C-alpha cells in the first residue's frame, strides 16, 4: 500500500510525506498489497491519476498495527472512488482486508468501487480459491474472531463479483492505466456539482417535492416545470440542488444562469446559446453568428436527445423560444425547468408539453431560525443571552432566505450591544421592506468595500466579465478588490459562479443602484454611476455631466444614433469606466478623461483618439469595429494594459511592437480583414493567455517563433493567406486550444510537438493537403480533434524510425490515448480515415462526427469503440451501411433512413 499524497496533480513526481488531514476528501483511494505492485503497476497508476489532477490517497509505510486506524477508515469514507488492486498476496494482509471490508461497506452509500485483478483470476477472489483461500484459512487459525474473518470472506465474494479489469501477462499495462484514468476522469466530470448554499436549510424537502413531480424515471413525455416565487426566496438555490440530484439520469444537461439579465441584448442571447450548445454537446465549440442561426443550431443539435435543461431567471416567452425553441424536438423523458417570478409564464406556451408550476414558499419559523443561526453563530443554536434578539431579527426577515443569510452574516461575531443597535434600525423600517433591511449590511461596509459593491451592482454585474479581469481593473482604480470582494463574499453580498464570473442577487443589485440614485434623485449627472440607458443619454444630450461621475454604461437594447458634442466628457474628470454599445455616434470628440481604466466603445467612429488623451492607467480596451487610423500605436505603449479587443477593424494592417505591454493577457483581432503582419515581439509575451486572429483573411506573417508560457487559447481559423506556422522553441504546456482550420498552411514544423498541453485541436483546409509531422503524436492530452480536407499522417517505418520503443511502448497501442471526440469534414481519403480510426483513436472514443464525405461504409473497426455514444454523419450521401456499432451507442444521425445499421452485441 502507499502513503498519502498532496493534492497534487500539478507535479509529476511522487510525494510520500504528507499525512492525511482529519477531514481530507479524495477522488480516489488506492487499496493494494505493497510488495506485489508498489514499484510497478501502482506507481504508474498513481502517477497517471495525479497527472490528470485526480486527488489520490495512496498509503505506504504507515505504522502498522493489528487494527486499521480510524483516520484511514475516515479517508475511505471521504473518497469518491476506491480502486482495489487484487494481487496474489493481497489476502495475506489483514490491513488490506480491513480496507476492503470498509470499502464494500461504503459501496452501499454509492461510493464507486473499481476492482483490478492483477495476475489473479476474479473467481479466485470471489470463491477464495488458490492463494486467497490459503490466506483466509491461516487467518481463521490465527484469529478467534470468526465474525471478522467471515466479514473478510463476504467482502472478497462481493468485490470479486464487481465488474472491473483483468490484468494478466498479455495485458498492455500502459493502455489499461489510461483506460482506468479516463473512466475516473469522465465519472468525475459527470459528477461535478453546482455550488448550492453554504447551509442548505429547507432545500432537501423542496427538492424532494420537485423530484416527485418530475417523475424522472418516466420516458413517456417531456415535462416542463416553472419554479416560481418572490425574489430572494431561494428559487435558484433549489434549482441548483435539483440539478445536482438528478442530472446523472440524463444523456446531456445544462444549467443556464441569469437568463433574464443576459438576454437583454442579441449579444447576450448569442452568449447563452453558445453556452447551451457547448454544455449539451460535451465541450464542443460551435460558432454562433446570429440569434436565429443559434436557434437553428439548437434545434438540430438537441433533437432526439434526452435532456435536462434548467433556465434560471426567465420572464418571457421570447427567451424560451430563442434558447430551446418549441421543446417538442427533444426526446421523451427530457425535463425543462425554469425559475421565474412570472407565475403565468408557462401559460403563454403553445405546445402539448406537460407543464406545471411549483411555488417556493418562505421558510417556516424553525427553518428560518436554523438558517439564521448557521450564519450568525455558525451553529444550530444561538448563545443563550442572544435568544430573544434572534427571535426579533427573525420577525423582520419574514422567512426570506436571502434576508436571513445577509442579516446573519452581518451580525456574525458582533457584540450584543451592536445587535441591539441593528434591531433599532430594523424597527424604523416599514414592515416587510426587505430592501431597506438588506441595506443595513451595506452601511456596515468600509469605504473600499462599498465602492466595490456599487461598481459590481451598477457596472460589472451582467457584463459576463470574469473575476480576474474585474480585479485587474479595480486594482488600477486604487481599490483593494481581492480583500474587498472576499469580505463581500463573507457577508453574502456577492458570489462567484462556476464560470468564475462575479454576480450578486437581483435584490442586492437594486439596493446598490437605489443608493446611487439617491445621491441625486432628480439629476443623473450628479450621481457617481450611470447604468440606465435613458439616464446616460439624458446626461450626454443635455451636457449635465459632472466630476462626480465614475462609471457610465450606455448599452442600448436597440441600435440608436446619437449626436456627440466635442467636449461632452470634459466635466467628467473622474470617469473610470465607460461602455458605449449599440449606439452610432456622430459629431466630434475632443476630450476623453485620461483616468479611464476601462474603455468599451464598439464601432468607435473617429479616426484618432483626442490629442490630449493619455490613459496611462488603462487596463481594458474593447474597441471592436473602431475607425482608428492614427494614434493606433498609442494603445501598445500603455504598460497597464491587460485586455485588448480590436476585432472588426479594417484600418489595421500590422500589429506593431508589443514589448511595451508585457503584462497583456488577452489580444483579439478577429475579422481584421486588412491585417497582414504581426511583429515578432508577440511571440515572446509570457503573460498572454488568449490570442484570437479568426478571419484575418490577408494575414501572411506570424512571429517566426513562439515562446509563450501562459498562452491557453490560440485561434487562427480562416486566416486563408497564412502559409507557415511558427516554430515552437520550447515546450508550451499551457496551450490547450489551437484552431487552424481553413488556413493556407500545408505543413507543420517538427517543433509542433512541443505543444504538449493541447486538449482541443482543429486543422485543415479543403484546398490543401496538410502534411503532419511525426511529433503530432506527442499530443497525448488531446481530447477533441477536428479535421477538414486532406491529411497525411506519418505512419509505419517513419514511426518506428523516430520512436524505436514502438507504438506499444511509449504511446501504448494508440497514438492519441486521451481522445474523446473526432470530427472529420470533407474527408475523402479513405485510407487516412482507416488509419485514424484504427491507430489514432483509443477504444474509449465517445463521439464521431463525419460531414460531407463520399464514404460508402464505415470501417469494421468501429465496433471496438466500446464507449462510443454519438455517431453523426451529415451530407454523406453515398453512405450505404453502418456496420457493427457497439452497444454503448445512444445517438445515430445518417443522411437517410434506408441505411442498414447493425448494433454489435459483443
């Protein structure tokens, strides 16, 4: 057996020094007999698990006694999976047998148990024959405790009957280990849960009531449920808990947050459509050009699938139609769930789907007290002398979970006299005015925290901006966002969702905005922040701005035209954050405040920046579609710059020297149709994480060499004039997504193999034969491969010449051992297709997409993909037969219904 690991996975070396903490949770617990497998199979398995960031407990050289330690038993309980490696001497160890008995006990509580029969027959384990029988006989002679030995026997019998893996002398151990790791990785991904509430009081009973109505096991109909109730009553929390409870029953699932807020513009709807498609298709990115093309794609991609879709915060029929259409295209058994304040929402639907409402009631008195105590005292019961105060606070919250949480967090660790002071404030508030009660928490913040709260409420919420970007901008605003946001989270005033986006509850946002409105109720120009389109237009039209304005969000729902005055921003010398979207500005511009930290102005209409504009603290610049012809280079001399979007800019012909912005994280130049050349300095930007050059059709020259330590995503799709891909001077482990479709590149450099971190790769062009280098097989983390046109893969003698250990050594039998999805477009070379399916794809391939091919029949090897779930073949009009599909298949799409489809029973 082995010792405990650190959470590791980030390091490829072994660490056997860390002892388990009392409440450590692990993904995997390894049980094995050390002398049989420690330095061979187990060490390789442990290394592979850690490499995939699977938190693994491995117990080696712990001090032994007759009894297994309580801490080790707790560790088994806290593990999601247990892997038992049965070897010939396993049963001689009473320690191993105690572990086994505990593992089988935990299996009753839904822990996954994965046995590996290492050079032993499963029947020997199950029937206690051979060495296993001899060991148990010795234990019976040694121990007088018959119950203990009988428990071991029953555990061996049950474990021997669990489906697992046989590892005998003919087994390729490397391939077996990869298969085990893939199974756990996939199961772990499928078991990923949404964050619910820190203290989910009252959630369980409400979720159970919903599950009863949803009738999850039934596949006879599509059900649609609306979870209704007041703001702050817990609709979203219940929906998340419900998702965690039932999502494993469905073929595909997605939870879309904040639909109402994010669907106010077409851009927001497209963003939601992309997320929906990405999640439902298992991580496959699709380009959505417009709302209506998104609707078509959703109807095509989601049809005939048994889905779970949860749409959070819906308020009208239009949102439903643009995200999920009529819903009748889904497979029977699908469930669509919405949270809404509009009780009549489902009544507006015009289809035959079974619909019903579930109204969330406020917490009863006992639930309210428990939830409040959890936040105010971090226990179920209050301190004795606070009991009367607790009951008074509860009366004001009216069972609303949001109010109880915020009030409890605000009063946590505060002395009794401060509680009494807070109660006096509550007494002055009209009965039931929850917003004024919640405002008291805001008043308890320091100046830094209040400013951050208001910036989020009036500007950043709904912006789809990740936490890191918000922090970078606010840091340059002389605020302390890391500490401030952490404090706001402690007080339950803001949250960070599973997409790393900052958010807050609608009620709290309203409070923040009302606080700003009250700064000057009648004159928006005297307020610190403008977010309402009409208010911002009024200030700019009437020129009533002042130096009190710190942020402006001018985002029109519909395109409008606006006559801009040259000195319109002159009075706003403290303006930090400016967004102008969907507004066509005419006129002149002679002044912009140099104190701007974020400037987001799509279709900026002027040929240059104002002459005295010197934004040395500018962090984020989003000027897609700008008309800049002069002062363009100014942007790339601003050392504070982190984020730049100059997409759709026709005037850009060359990206200049970027060495003056070493901290840049994101560069986007999509659809810059006249861009031809990029300076070599770009290839040395160690902080750059995202580089997007999609549809730069005239781009000819990239940096000759790339050495970028932080780059995660690089998009060159549809750069048709690009003939050469740069050399990769050193290993770039961080690059996970690389897109090279429809370029002019016909050959990749040998150094391409240094991109060892790639998970998603798109390659190809209809008009070009692309020769792939032998180093392509270094991409062992590759999960999704999308190929278009004509390809030539290195094979046979060339492989053995470069890799003398052979394909059965370093690369197991298959070259891309992590591959989950393969997509082939306009792929006419059948021999290359056969090679790909026979040698490049592992048996664990899950999805295969073939489009616009002249293929007549699929290769026989398709039957070896024992986990293949999706086979989609579009515009393959010569297709006649699909032979021997594995039993794992769930979805098949072919051009006609006359094709013979066989499902293998092997």
